[in-house]
């Protein structure tokens, strides 16, 4: 397939709009050719993951682009960084890495990106609408934009994200195209109790099950209650994207491109139907736990970043209670959400209960947890999936209620009853 560029794209490649635009356009064009796109399309916004410091190459690239005069041409948000600027004393890592991470953050701000520092940009008021083309990176954000908002983005990675932001262009390929958004695999829930269907903890578990088994196909889930909340869908997005390569899924009766099963499938028969049973869900839940015994050192919530509603629920669960002295408990969120939480008086209540808010970053990518910690607990399938490798911790997965009960008790406790009759 031949890639056709318009006159402005050609002019940018020739350097007519400066070296920064030339460099960014070159990257987008080469990606488009690799994806066999026949043209580029305009995007209305971008979300950049490359602002997370993972080594010198991250800063080298940002320096080169910023020094060449690149600035973003569409509204652009920034993913988590490697530092919590509101609580700098939490950082336990190498000071040189911290300086490089801070410089990386500054460089992206210099290019005109908004310093949002959150993996959940969709929790802000300004978010893409149905059918809008955007260039988002960060796996859960990509999945949420496509699945829950009905916006359109491919799975963009580091360096491509900022290049699309600078050019305002993206390849007309992948999940931007109608044909690639139709479901081909059906996950049908069978025999799941009404109690479990109405529990938050089901959704990260189900997302993890789908992510591990669907491969590169687009899945559709049938059998959940209609009108699943955004926070529950967010948990599914994060789990499915982390455990697999899911950039888009549909939930019948809840996501905008799946008012019914036939629409999600585009009127075609599915290539595969997967019956999801209670035992399948229990096995998926168990795969998210790597530790044995009840030792507990850390509880980490907020991956993806907690919403205002999720923090409100946490506050309610901790009324007249306090985290055990032997346990460190963290809740990660965006700085905009934390501001609202502070206005409501909830931040003071959390801190009085022994919970440390974390903003701008996440506890599995930044050295915040103490070095001698051995076992952590979380309600996030994404955190449970990445933390053992990133941090060398054993992880216990449970519901938010389980995490609070465990933090207060100082040991891992879980409600097995909701799974026994799943």
C-alpha cells in the first residue's frame, strides 16, 4: 500500500516548519509506512507516556526534540512521571535519576504539554468524545479511550506519542479504522452469582482473564449488568491491557459501540466464543496472587489513579479505623483529583487513618516502597501483574474491602465467600 502525504506533511518533511516538526513528522510517517497506512489523519489531542524516566534514552530524545524547537500542536496531557512533586520526601531512589526525571518533566512542559502527570487523563473534564481521533499512549488510557469513550486511538508507545502531539497527525490504521474495531471473540458469562456481578473486584479479575486469553483480537463481553460504571470499566481496561495487548473491548449494554451483541460483532458470527464460568474467575483471581501466608508490609491502591468516587469509598471504609503500625498504605491519584479530595476534607481523614496519598507517579514504577518490604496487597490487577517483576515483592490481590481490612489487621485477610458461589 502506498502512503500518500498531503502538501503540508511534505513541507514538514522538507524542514519548512523547523527541525522539530521535521523530526516528529519523519517518525509519524515511518510508523505509518510500517502500519501500511495509505494516509495520515488529524488528531484532536494526545496523551504522552514518554515523560516517565526509564533511562538516559528518554531524556536524550526529549532534549533533541525540545532543542529543535518542537511544540505540541494539539492539547496534550502527560502520563505519570518518576517523581511525586507534591510529596518529594517519598522518593527512595538514586538522586541522579531523580534529577534526570525532573529534567525530563521540564522538557515536556517546555514543549507545551499540560503537567497532568496521571495515567487516567479521562478523569478530567476535557476528554475526547465519541469518534474523535486522538494519539494516546499508556495502556489503560488507550483501552479506556477506545472502549469506554468511543474515541479512536491506536496503541501508541513512547516517542511516537509526542511525535503525534507535535504534528497533530497519526497513521490512518489500526484502531482508528472502522473495520478494526469490530469484535471477533465473545466472552459469555455463565452461572456467575448476582452478588459477584455487583462487586467491584469482579472487573479487574475479568479484565485479566480476557487480556491473557484473547490475543490480538477485539473481545466483547456478554452477560454483565447494563450500565457498568466508568470506575469498573477502568479496572477492566487496565487489567486487559496489562495482561495482554487489548487496546479495545466492548461490553454489551455498557460501552458505546456495543448496544447489543450483534452491533459489537458487526452482524457477523464470532470467530470464537469463550464461556466464562465461576471456576474460570476464581482461577483468574488466584493468578494475581504470588505470595503465600498472611504477612503484609504494604498496601497499594490507585493503579490506575483513583477517581474522586473511589477515594470517597476508601474514606468511608476507614471511618473510625487506622492502618496497622506495621503496614504502609498508599493511594495513588492525579493531582487534580487530590485537589478536589482536599477541598472535601478527605485528604486529612486519610492521613489521620494512616494512608499516604501519592500523586504524579505510581508505586510500582517509582522507588517509594521501603526496601525491606516483602509482601504487598492491592486491588489492582495491573499493579499485581507488574509489581513482582518491578519491585521484587510478593503480591496478594483482593477487593478494596479486603485491602482495607488487611491494612487495619496488619495481615492478609480476604473474603472468600463471594467467590465460593460465584
